[in-house]
C-alpha cells in the first residue's frame, strides 16, 4: 500500500541512486518515508501541492545522511510568499529502529524561513549539485519584487544567498522590471564536466501577457554564468509549465498550460516549433524524462467536464526533430480505480550521487592473483581515511583477492560510508595465448628423445605446473617448473602423437592447449626448401639452393634436358629456352631421406626493342611516341617515362619489364624544319589582270611545288603568274626533297569592284602623242604611282620607276628596255606589270596584269 499524494503540481520522490529504492517523498506538506508512512515529525510543513514544481531536495553537506527539503507558498497565500526548508536525517529511527532507521524530520529544523518577509517569491524551485559526487548544491528561485532570480549556495556552513540576477537585464526588450511575474521554471543539461546549459523561463505573469524563455551556459563548480545574457528561445509563452531536455541534449521540450501545446526548441538549428496540441477540453501539465529515454507529458492537467484523467501522452523519439519525434496520446493509461481528477506536475525524482564510490581497477587473474580497487571521493583524498577489509589503509588497495571487498571511508567530519568493490577472479589460463614448439633429437632412429616447450604470457619464472597429456591412448602427467625464459620445458619424451595437453598451477589456475604435436616421425628428413637467387631473364644467371637443409646430407638434383647434380648449389647460366622447366631436389643422410621438393624455372623474355631512327619535321618530338609496357629510364637524365626532345642526336635508354628483365636501346633523332611559305592571305586585283604569286622561297631547286586552284597557272613553278578572270582560292604544297618535310599554304585572289583606277591593256609608243606611255589613270585627284615594274615573258625585269603622279600621259613606261636609249623600243610583245598605287587618302592598291606593246 502506497501513501496517497495529490498529483496536482508539487511532488518530489527521493530514491537510492544505485538501486532505485524509495528513501522518502513529499508534497510540500508532509514527508513520507521508505515504508510509505508519514515520518513521526513529518507533518505540518508550510508548502502546498498547488505550488508549480514548488519543492526541491539537496544533500546536507554537514551531515552524513541528511537532506535539505525546500518548499514554497502558492497563490492562495497572501503576499509576501516565502521559501522554507526542513532538514531530514535518515539516521534517525523514525518509523524504524536504531538498528534499521527510516529517518525523520530533525526537531527544530522544520519550516525554517530562508528569506525575509520583504521578499515575495514566485512559484517554481530548482536545485542541482555542484558536480557528480559533491554534496554541495545550488538552489534557484524567482522573486516577484523587481523580477529577480535568487541563487542560493548550500555548503557545510548552511544555506546562503550567493547572487541575485536581474531578469529584466537577462531579457532586455522582452521583460520589464515592473512586469508582474508569478512563476519561474528552470532546467539544466550537463554538456561536459565543466559546464552545461541552464534554461531560465519566466513561466507566467499575473496579467497573462507573454513571457520570455532562454538558456545560458552555467559552470556548476563555481556557480558562474558564462554568458552575459541568455540566448533567447522565445518570447511568446503565456504559461510555461513543463520543461524537459531530450536525452542527447539537442532538443528542449516545454508544455503550455493554457494553450495545451507541446513545443520543441532545436539547439542545433535554433528553430522553435509546435509539436502537437492536446485535443482535450481543459488545461495541460508538466513533462518528465523517463528511464526508458522517452518523455512523458501530463497533457491533461484537468478536464473542464471534471471527468477523470485516463493517462499520459509520450514523446517516443525525443532526440528527433519536431516532425519526427512521434507524440503518442494515451501512451500510458492509469488503472480504472486510480484515475486522478488533477494531474499537473509529474513527480520529480531525485537520485543523489554517492559522495564515495568504489570500483575495481584490476581483476585478480591467473597471471597475478592480486586484484586492485580504488575508493573515489569528492574533494581532497587527504581529508579522508580508508580501511579495506584486507587491512590496507590507502585509497587504492593493491592486494585484493577475487570476490567482494568492503572499504570504510571516513571524512573529516567523522561521517563514514561503507562501499563494496567487486574484484573479478579469472581461473582459466587463456588458451589462445599458448605457444608450443617441438624439439626432436631422434637423428632418424625409431626411438625419439624429444621435448615440448610451452610458453604463455602468464607464466612466472620458478612457478611449478602440472603438465598433463595423452600419447598413444595413455594419459600421463609431469611436474615442471617455469625457467628463467618463462618457458615450461618437458624433456625425455618418446616418439608419438601428443594431444589433449593441459597445464595447472597450485593456485587453481589451469588451461587447455589446443592441437596435437608429433615427436619422432620415423626415418625421414624434412623436405628441403629450394631458394632461387639471380635472374630468370634470358641470357642471365640463376642459382638454386637449399640453405636450410642438413649440411651433412647428400643432394640429388634433376632438371630439364637430363640435368643432374649432387652439389648443394646449382647454377644455371645462361638462362635460355632450353634450361627452363621443373627442377627437383631430394636429400638423404644415412638411412634417412626426404620427400622430393621441386621448383619451376621459366625463361623470362626481355622487353621488346622500341628504338630506331626518328625523323621529325619540326622543332621538338616526344619520345617514345607510344609508351611501352616496360619501365623506361633514360641514360642522360634522371626522369623516367616519356620526354620532350628539342635537339637532333642519339638518346639511349633502358627498358625494364615487370619480370625484372632489361633491354638497352636508343633513339636517333633528326629534327628538320618544314619549308617556310610566305603567301599573302589574299590579293585584290582588277579583272583581267595578271598576278604573280611569290612564295618567298629563294632556293627553289630543293623543293617540289604543287599549285592547285581554278586558274590557268604553272603547277610546279616556284612563283607562277596568274591571269585573273574570276575570284577564287589558290593552294600550294611544298615538299623539301632532302628531308621529305611538307608545308601547305593558300591565298585568295579577289577581283575588286572599285573602278577608281584604270590601267590600259595596250599602248603604242610611236611618238604620235596618243598612248605613247603605259601609265595609271585615276578618278581621284592626287593619286600617286608608288612603284611600277615591267617583266618580259621570260621573267626578266625590263623597267622600274617610282613616285610619279597618275593621269599624266607624259610619264610612265615608253616601251624601252632597261638602260636603253629612248629610241630603242622593245618588240611587239605582251609584258607583265606590277603596280603599287597610293590614293590621296593614303590607301595603297596593288595591281598586276598584262599589257600589249604595239608598234
């Protein structure tokens, strides 16, 4: 039968940290012991079940097994509402006995006011220890006047105010000093041994306006806030009721009393999201993280129709995001006869760390029967005394046998705690760590004088072991002592198959050895192991030997092509296609002989030759142009693989294949220049004129020319003339007949549509005053003939002049040969002209064509 408490808003249950057994619990008005009876002095406390999370319990650092129970007044009490504490000592008999005490409230230490009458406190109290094994604690509570947080420190000297924090400064812009706060809520998550996150929520205001909530980094060992102000989680909370961290600390859940909402704050993304809204018609209550890693929600605080509350909602995956955390309503249902009408704050469970803990630091093993244990204490170990049940008086005991051991730890105040340390004892020698070797001195006789040598990491020199085994179906045993090499040697063993080996020590440690071991296998020698050295490449030398074989044995070698030898070492030189095949070796000594060993010898081919003469038309070449399968190393440079060659010459190299065979070769490189052609990109000429194509190649005798195009021209001439009747391209291919290098080029002959320039196609230098000179006529003034050159049909140059005006019939070529008198005319012929004309705007025009001299 359990003592009934109202599950309204304020219940705390204290349990044994290691077992979970209930020690005592309270609703702020009564204290009930572990037998579920009110403690004799446990009635009449000044608290109330209606104070939202209005109780907390911490250790009394000055006592051995005593606690402070803190509780406050609720809204039904006229202000100022104060904070009390009551001290509970579990060493008092209470409802138990002196031998088996159940604890009681200390006389004179009940309903002690912690603050003065000028302080009006909010609902909601929160306490936490300074570290995992400390008896000292921190206590937080809100103050309505001025909107403060009071931070109390609990030490052996008592409870004292440590600091006061201004909530308006904590939440600038979201809370004013005069706002009528009525409730505060706190929650803490330990991020590491030094600090964690403390959630501070202004849970409710008397005027019902919205309230802020945030979190701040807190250092429990010193009580310091590590941030100047909290990080804001939200400022739209009307009544924050429940607070609970997810097991991994990545999420914070809180429930809203009025709105019946469950919301989640994600510390990773900084997002605040609504998870779910309870579908009932009423109010919503608190949250509690259960030992199963799920968060339980009193989603129904009260039904407006006063119907009983049937169960709790549950967050099944609280580490997940809001859309994946899986809220399940009615996940836990109350028995029909135990359904409450009010369910606000779920009970707060307090499990306090022991100020002394014990643990094994080394098990008692077969390699060392002494185990080790240590008693961990809070604070300076030098202020404690230690008494182990084996007589040791230090914090760490080094000589513990297997089993349970007790250590009594007494602190400076005289409080003693007895802690149990369990030391494991292993009795089996690890079978996986045995190593056994056979020593056989039989010398090919039928009776063996052998030995078994056994090693194990746990063997200690001088320790005696019983060695048991079975040979030829008989079970036998020997006594042997571990030598200084930490080996157990059993000598004088006859030939046979040894199996079911085991060893045992007088300490009780024993172990079985897997496998069987043969001593004296008869008149046989071990099969020799053939080792090769040298190279199997064709043309090289290969050596075969059996270095580990008996040096007094006789060797019998056989091989390809009727090869035989009795030497311990066989040399094959040179390796060729006639020497590859299977080589065998058998050895004998006296009546003993070995089985035959063999080795396969293959003749490895060297890499294929890739070198040769290379003629390249250009200034560089990559060698080799195709990489071989073998590794290539050049003789003149350290670089391996392909390289760029920019000079003619000989380039030696070595090829090495995967089988290690090599070939030496070289490339002979000749770099030759390709013919250089200097054709213009295009010509612009008048229709029915003659153009001479000039390649720019001076020594035309070593080159082969090939012209193509839609023109009547000399196809193999170096600089042919072209009569232009239409526009079109002309293509040229030139081959160097000494090197074979080839170049190509092209030009375009364009007929100009401009009629600015007129060039006669005939003239008659007969002195009649008409067409006596071949000159240029232009429609543009100030046109100048920059140069004029005349060639006969054999290509001889007959006339040149330059820089004279156009449109002047008195200047130009009058038909005479170069250097001839003016009266000495050329014969009636067709001549080729080349003209360079400069217009008045500076534009230059090239013209070529044919002119007929008529006498």
